[in-house]
C-alpha cells in the first residue's frame, strides 16, 4: 500500500508542477526553476525509488503527510512570491535574466574563467582533489587548509555563473559556439561535472531552460518531450560513467591504490552501477518521511531554531569566530531522532526536511519566507546596475534554490554574497582612484 501511495503522491507532484508551468501566462522565472528542481528531486526521483527500492515498512498515511507538507510549502511560496512588486518579478524572468547575463563584458568573463581554472588546478596539483573537499579527505587523514573547502565551493559556484553567461551569450548571438569561449564552455562542463550527477543535471536543465526561453517557448510544451527524453538518456549514460569511475578514478583512495580503469564504452553501458547506487543511497523523500514519522509520534520533538543558529555559526569565517564548534546538521538530526549513527552521516538533507526538524509545522511559514527573500535579493542587486556583480549574485541565488539538497546553506549564500559585494566595492573604489589619478596627471 505504501509503495502505491508513494507512486501516486510523487506522480501528483510531477503532474502538478507541469500543469502549473503550462498554465502560466507570464514567462518562466526563478521560482519556476525552483519548482522544476523540486519536481525532479522529490517527484521523479521518488518515483524511481519506489520502483527500485519499494516502500516496505512505511506507513501510507505518513507518506501522504510527507508530500502534503511539500505541496503546501510550495503553494505558500507561490502566494508570497505574488506579493513581490511586478518590477521585481519581471527581473526574475529568464527572458530578462538571459539578456542581462549575455551583456556581461566578455573580458571580465575571461578573467573569471582564468581564476576558476587556476584555482581548481592548484587544488588538484597541491592536494590531489578532483571533486569536493569533504569526508574522503578526513578519512584519509590528508591535511587540507580549512579555507580550501568553502573557497572551492564558491569558485565552482562562480564557474556555474560563467557557464550560464556563456550559454546565454551563445543563444543571444553575442558569442559563437566555435570560438575561445566555446572551448571555455566545454572545459567548464567537464570540471563542474566532476562534482557529480547533480552538477551535470543542473548544467543540462539550465541550458534547456535558457534555450526554451530564448525561443519564447514553454519549457513544459509537449514539443519538448523528445528533448527531455534525450536529456534523460544523456543523464543515465553520464550516471553510469560517473558511478563506474567514481571508485576507479575520481576517488582519492582509488588513485592512491592505482586501481584498474574500465573502458569508457563499458562504463557508459554499466547500468548496474547506477541501479546499485539508487539501492544504496537514501532517497530524499525517505529522509523527509523519517522526520515526519518522528514528529507524528512527538510533535514537540524539534530544534526550535537551534539548527539555524548552529548553521549561522558554522558559516562564520574563522577570522570572525575562531573558537566556533562546527556541528554538521545531519549529525544534529540523527542524534535528535535516533537515526542510525555513522562516523560521517550523509543524509539527503533538504530545506523541507531541515526546516521541518527545526520548526515543525511552522516550516510552512519560515521556508517560504526564506525562499521569497532570496528571490527578492536578486531583484535588489539588479538595480545596482553592475552586470558582473548581478551575474554572480543572481546565479549564486539560483544555485541555492535549484540544488534543493541544502542544509541551511542560506547563511553560506549570504556570506558569499557579502564577500563578493565587498570585493566589488573595493574594486570600484580602486578604479575611481586610479582614474582620478590619471585625470589629475593629465591636467597637470
């Protein structure tokens, strides 16, 4: 019964988002992008999980409640979004965003790309790190400075912004595919995809969104079905390759051991690797279910904002708060609800689950407010009239929303935006001083 219920609820989520997207009269915007990714991670992925793993031992009513909380939070987010001024909502439409991104100075994009590739090359040559800096490094007792992880995450986020900018420029005819920036785009895709299947999914989905918006066509149009099928095939082929090479090439331990590498064609057809990963990995809906089930038994068993406070402390740089004690939100949730304890828990944390654990049913208030504030922040930076800063801030916010699998990353987002704003302010001030000095010298 629970398996059928899971299939029904995840299908309702998928069809609901598609129906909403097709019914919209205005253009596709950042909120639609957020809904689309929620549909993929908590709708499509849940359908796959129901087929691969089933839902044995689950309570059908709690499955319904788990998805009902997601539906309601999305509905409230949409209602709050409609309260934003029309000018703000216009800025958040992808036809407007694409125009802004395509007009960023190409020399600036080249400089940012140079920084991106230089930093990733340095981290690989110095520490042997290809993907994210995390658990594997700790398990191997490899010493990596504490600033490397946050900096690499920010640099890769900027890389996504560069990717979006180049794609937008190509679609608007400002850049040719077969050019220097075409090569940069190809290299960006390779490096960013090393982060995993989610990164590849984001790249493909947003190229598809920008392409559809530039053609002034509905993303959910029936004419897009063949393209969606091609993207799904590409995703599963990439997933097969990634899962095969994850233990043979991408993992630091594998490179230290010198493991034998499977051929590319064999890896591409290795569907077993992908299926096995789905069987082993806890699905996102399942984690939400676990928290919901615990709160049904004890509604007051929540953190009352303590997770948010701890996440704020975690996000503070050591130069500001050197004595902080970093606590993983996954560990906090596992300890509170008595979930299986691991040395390094890796639950599919997402904002729906995080805010539910922190505030209980009040998640339906705080999560929508936070999401709409992130959207409003993008519109605020639009009026600063600096295209480069707007590109970086808007794509940082976009990434925050579309990742879905967040763990109170809102404070990291705000920290990164503040950092980039300070750099931009310093750069602007220095530029004015230099121009003033040149004008003074010329006048003399």
